C-alpha cells in the first residue's frame, strides 16, 4: 500500500507521455503535457508526506510540537504549478499562431507540409 | 517519421525510461516516512523566527524568496512571450458579437463577480496566516474579472481592466519585489533578507517583509492572468 502514491505519479507521467507521442491534435497534446506535469505534483507531495501529520500551518491552538508534513516540497509544488500554468499558456499561444499560419492542428500534417 | 515508427520508438524508449523511473522510486523512503531535516527544522522554528503561522508562505516569500523571484520572472517572461506572439499580427477589425443570451447565466455570473474578487483578495491578505497566498488568491481574483467576460460581455471585461493599467500593475508587482531585495542590501543585509519589524504573530501585521512580497506577487499574478486572458480573448473576438 505504501508505494501507491509513487505508482500514481509514474502512471500519470507515462499516460501523459503516451498522449503527447500519439496526439493528433495540438490542443490535445497540450492537455497531455498537463497530465505529465501533474505527475510531478503528486510525486513531490507524496515524498513530503508524514503519516498522521497535518498541514504545516500553526495557527493559534496548534502546538508546534505536533509537527507537520514537509513544507518545503509544498512550496516547490506551488512553484511547479505556477510554472506549468504559464508554460501551458505560452504553448497554447504558439498553437494559435500555428493554426493562423497553416490552418492545421494535427502535428503529423504539419510535418508533411514542410518536407 | 511515420506514426508506426514513432510508436515503436516510444515503446522502446518508454520501457527503458520506465525501468529507470521504477529503479529511482525504489530508492525512495516508504510513503509517509519522510525524514528530511530541512522541512522539519522550518516547521519547528519558522513560527518563532518569522512570526507567521503558515510555514509554506514563510518558505515561498522568505527562506526561498529568491526562488520566488525567479518564478515570477518566468511568469513575466511568459506573459511577454504571449503578448509578442499574439499581439503582433492582429488587425483591429470589427468585433464579433459576444452577448450572453441566457438571462439566468448573466444574472448569476455577474452576481458572482464581487464575491469571487473578494474571496481572492481575502486569500491573498491572509496568505501567511492560513492556507492561501499571492498565487492562489491572485488567480481567484483574476478569475472574478474574467467572469465579466464569461457571463457578461468582452467590452465590460476590457473596461474593468484597461491594458495600460494592467501592464503597469504587472510591472509594479515584479518591480516592488526586486526593489525590496535591493532595499535590504542598502541597510546592510543580504538580498531579500527580512529586515522589517516582524510584528505580532497571528495578525495581519506580522512576518516583516513577507506581507510586502506577498502583496507584490499578488499584483504580478493578477495582472499576468488578466493579460493572458486579454490576449487569448482578443484572438477570439477579432474575425479571422
């Protein structure tokens, strides 16, 4: 049971990668990339988890002695999410440009046109 | 490369990667048994050292504040990239009609604008006390503004967020963050060191530079999301 979160991260990564490789539509490809990125959030949060511990937020009444799950990986995940979102937006802008210039969204048809 | 050879390459390369991936994962500790000292020490000391209750916020805006500056630069660069790509070849033609026809959606959607922005601002303001912060609250606030388009009309969204002002807010956010780092150099500390009075733990006036950096980041995030939506919606609104 204890390996399940890691297995989920691996599964998300490879399912997303399969989608990217076999994609027939650039927007679909970006979504698959998003699935791959989610695997890194799952992996980071799974690494920092401590059984029975709560979130690293010590409002009044929560003694510091209790401890918490690892806050560093949570901060890293936050950075990860922000970077993913901006990268996704930038790639989608590229997709819009491709569509405007070639009228096509299938990665395969783009390749054929060039060669 | 045909689809067939690509799939074949993927199966072979993917299998090799999977073996390495699983091998790396077997080297990890059992789930729930993390022993990293860095996070443990911060959980113990951040509260008394920085007078904040949310340790993640203390890491994002203080202990690893320099990383967040890099993160914001990525945000900034991406927004510039999107604007360069999409603004370039756009002719200011006639706008498409973009009226939401359902009265119900318009009423509920426009009613939600105020509460959404308010929740977003609340999440930002209490980011270093309770779960939340500049990034989460910033996106929520910006989505409140985008509701003006989704439930109302594009023109209302544009009127509520004039491009010149949003550009200025974006620059102010990043600029304040950078300038605060330089200011801490000026008083003889390290870059982005926490040099302001730490205040009372558990109140809004706590954390020293954390609330300032939090607010600066919030401005940058709100403006970035609003600008990204501007650029994409502009594509939608001008006839191809």
